[in-house]
C-alpha cells in the first residue's frame, strides 16, 4: 500500500499590509499570549506558538505601517 502525503494545504496564512503584526492565536482561552512579530526584510513571518504564517501583501505600501 502506498503512502501519499499531501502538502499542508490547511496552513493558517494571513495576508497583511504591514511588516509588523500581532498574533493572539485562536481558540479563545486556549489561544496563546499576545505576540508581536516583525518580518524585518522578509515578506513573511511565522508565529512561534501557533505556526500561523503572516505574509506581506505584495500591494502593500512601502513601510507597511497603517
């Protein structure tokens, strides 16, 4: 029997307009502490608690702060 693995398509990805984001997790009381993330010169960042990925919208204004 072959074991076919599918790439993680249910990855939690959030498109954002800023290189600095905040993540509170999900699930109410089962979430995680509020965490602030900075992409630096990258176009994405991953939360170390919940693995949620924040990707910068390619149409975002330079500087990305609103």
